[in-house]
C-alpha cells in the first residue's frame, strides 16, 4: 500500500491495482471505506470513440509506477487501459492510453485532499470523450448505513436519507429524468449532468449516529472551466449498502493529445451538509458574480403566472382579458404578471414559433394588455422555451434539424411533452442563439415586456453535442453555449430597457448569476430540499410554486398546499400562484390562507431583501417529525437571516399552531448580544397581529422567545436602540 495523509485524513492506495483501499477520518476514528470488495480497481474509467464512431469503455491496466512524493502527495501511473470486462492479460482490448493520477493532502488539521488525473492518448484510432474520475466506491460513514444522508445537487437540492437503500428503490428507479439505473455489474447508479439537472458540482454524505458522533464526506469538482460534468452517486443496494461518489467530464483527448483535469476535492469533516455548502461557495466565489439583484425586484413577494391562455389546444383566456386578469392579481398586491401559453397553438406546442396565437386575438390586443399592466403599476414577463424545436413544425426540416444537438452517432435527442415531440437544440448553435435573442428583444420592444423567462434552461438534461457545424470547439461545451445565450439575450434586453431582467426554470450556479430569479422544483416525492441551493447561494432568489396541486382528494390537496406555502415562506422565496383559476370553489379556506401568508410575506419583504439566509443555523427549537413526508410535517420549521448592522430575522412555520414552545435565536455573531441588557423584538403573525417588546439577552448572546401559536410568523430582533424596521 501507498499512503498519504495529515493530522485528520489518511488515504491508502493499492500499489498493484491503483484501487482506493482506504480513506480514514482520523479524528472520528472511522474507516470511510467499509466495503473493500466494492472499491474495485483504480478510481477512473474512460469512454472512447473509434474511427467508426463506436463507443467503448476502458478501465485502468496494472500500475506501471506509483510512489509517495514529498509534501504529502502520491501518484499512480497506468501505461495503458483495457476495455471494460476484458481485464485478462491476453485480452485484445488493450489501448495505448496512459493515465497518471495524483492525490495531494495539505499538512495540518484539515481533512482535505485534492485529486487530479492526466491522460495521454497514444493510439491511432481512438478519441477519449468522457473521463469518470475520481469514482470512490465502498463508502459507509459510521456504523450503520441507515444513519447516512446524501445531499445531492439535483436542481435546488435533495436530502436523501439512507441513500444506499433509497437510490436503489423502485421509487428512484421510476424517477422521470433524474432516476436510477441498474448497471450490468449489479451496481445502482444515478448520474445527472451539470449544468441543468445538477445545479452545482458538489455532494456531501454525512451521518449522525445515536452515539453523538458525526461524520461527513465532501466531494466536489473544482473546475473553473465549467465543462459539461456528470455528478454520479452509486450504491450496491440494500443487500450491499455502500455508497459511491464520482464525477464525469465530457472532454476530448484525440490521438496524440494530452489532457489534465482541474482538481477534485475529497474532504472528511465532522459536520453536516452545511460544511459542504460553505466549502463549495468558498471555492466558487470570485469565479461567478454574486452581486444582488435590483432593489425593486428584491422586494417582490409574489408573481402571478398564467399558463392558461391556450393550453392543451383549448382557449381558456384571450389577450383582451389581460386587464381583468391583472386586476385580480393586483387586488392581492401582486404586480408581476407572467404570460405563458400565448404563442402559436399554445403551451408546449410549435416551439420555437413564438408569435401570438390568432385564436387568442391579435398582436395589438396582446400589446394593449401589457400596456395596461405597465400603466397600472405592474410589469409583465413572457415565457419562451430556449431548448426545444417541435418536430411537427414546418421549419424543422430546414432549421431545427441542423440546429439540434447531435449524439456521437449523429442521432438527435428527442423529448415528448403532452402529445408533441421535440428535438433538443444545441445552445452553442449561433443561429439558434440569435433566434432566441431576437425573439426576446422583439417581446420587449413590441409588447413592453420587462422580463423574459427562459424555460428549461436550468431544468432539463444537458447533453454533449458532436455536431462540428456548431460554434463549440468540442462536445462538452453545452454550459458555455448557454452562458453565451444568456449574455446575448441579457445585453439585447438591457439595450432596450435598462430595468429588464431574465428568469430561468430551475437553477444552475453559473446561470443564476445573470438572472433575477429561479423557478425551483424537483418533484417532492424525491426528497427535494431547496435549502441546499439557498444556503449555498443566498443571493440567488428562488420562486416556489404555492398553487393548490392538481390532486382530487381535498384533504391531501390541502395538506400539500399548507406545506408548500410554509416552505416558500421559511425559505424567503417569491410565491408563484395563479390565484382564482387554481383555487376551486371548495378551496376557499386555502385561498384565505394564501392571502394571509402573502400579506405576511409582504411585511417581511424588506427584511428578506436585505438579509442573508442562514438556514436554521443559530436557532434551537422543537423540530418534531421529519419533514420529508407531507403527512408528517415538522412541529416547527424556521430560518435565520442576518441583516446589515446587527438585526436578525427569523421566519417560522408552526403548522399545528402549537402553543408554549420556545425558540432560541443567536445574535449575528458569537457574543454579539452578550453585552446587550435588552433586545428589541418585532413579531408579526399570520392574522396580521404585530407586537413590539423588549427582552434580555442571555450570557451567550442569545434571546429566547415564545413561538406564536400561528401557522406562520416572524421575529425581527435588534439590540435596543437599533432599528428593527427594515
């Protein structure tokens, strides 16, 4: 064995196979790899195309040289690779592709390590197109896999309890476009591509056993090129409950060429997922723009999306109804009017023919409706899809086919929504980007739109594109194509209206930096946990759906509704609700609750706009039941926000309206309120009640307050003499 380590972490590598034999958390006295048989050989696999465009996977041949280096580092050399499943010495699957990978561990008490791989292609007919590295298998933290939790960056985040069991479950095997697959080797794997399905390139696996110890493992790709990247989790399933974590890079290494990766981080820690979020944020700061959105947009509490102009080939509303529809929203204090289903043949049809549908009225009617919104204190955002081209469009043979993403075999990627099927378009096709920018600019100029919503941009699956006629230099530059598109559209809009903005469906860190807000959703049955993205990037505004769900059973529909509103409130998200058309006659109580919750959100808006989200760190309260089930909501859910110059905001959900419970709130930093004899408190509840009081801080610089017996409420806390008014 070769080993490398420091005071906190020790990594052992088999010097014959290159397999990761052990990772030890020395402080926790825990062997991270408890299933050595699953760990396998060297932690990489490559995918190649031959001269005829056929794919094949290759794994490492025997170690040709490896040794520990001075300064807490080791390297392993493999002078060739062999076709996967063809590892015997006499197999004809050998390829002259050499791989060298290295692990560096800095001295000191931190449990960090940095991993890199370099590849030299010495073949005559193979091109490397994918590199899976580092793929670390056989992981279990602590004594019981049931104690583990995996935080996974699917959209705004997932928190998966007992991932070794959950990922292999039928529930995840049936997940629509982020599901688990069972490999021929009997390993369950779930891999999502960044940037789109995966919003970030980090994962955190942690465990908190009943004995009070805690274990954590952070893995991330710290790659400033932001190339198309697969984020992969694996398991042996409930009968072999180990986990595996890894990353796939879509990069070309042609014959005679070399490639070296950016560093990958593997770090043991004794916290939970908040450690991973802070670590990733620390790396990415300075590489993306984290500036705040304009003040008037930051103060928004809600928006009214209307997908029902034309939907399912049926006309529900016409353009001349926009004034009435807007007034319905404005009566609730909502001035952001979102227009979808306005295009030819309606929602999810005939994309990208974004021209007014004749059955809804003329373009003049649409412009007049938007002018009414603008003249009455509001603004409009228009939906366009920037990813799909309808296969039934008259223009598909002449335009869509050439603009579409091409796989390695020149086939197109096709997706079906409702009755229509679409080709996925390459974002780095220059003609497509111009079409999108022209369309968005036309909406701003012709209809007076202020916002443009780019559907699917941060939501649907990213693919490699092998079409050499597009602008990209290689197949892994999907993300760079969308960054070009976002900037091109943004610049066009700002030239027409300096107050204009973009929104996107779902999120991706490199995309969110350029937009006002992200409409976030995952699919609640799949452990969605929006706190992950919000805590990593509190600057990025989330919009959460709070419509009553389309569930026939009234009790179940109500349960989901109250839960969705509470989550959006505690996260400080903007409410997304279509109002009257989504609240049926029997939903009067739900509509009343929405109105009260929105008023409370509006009162908190000035605090939220200035605050920095801290999740529930710095709070102590009775959480009660696990909030992963809609039928077992937590006793209390709460978030803490730090405001400039010392105040702290706490947003609280008390779904059972329990009384007599207390919450302890830390000051803005350790000991900040220790010398404060009294702290000013502003409390506001769902029924509109507002109270002011003064309480003493304890010796630890905290205040203890009684939680109102109200479904939703908030506290604004400030040292006496300061201003609690935002």
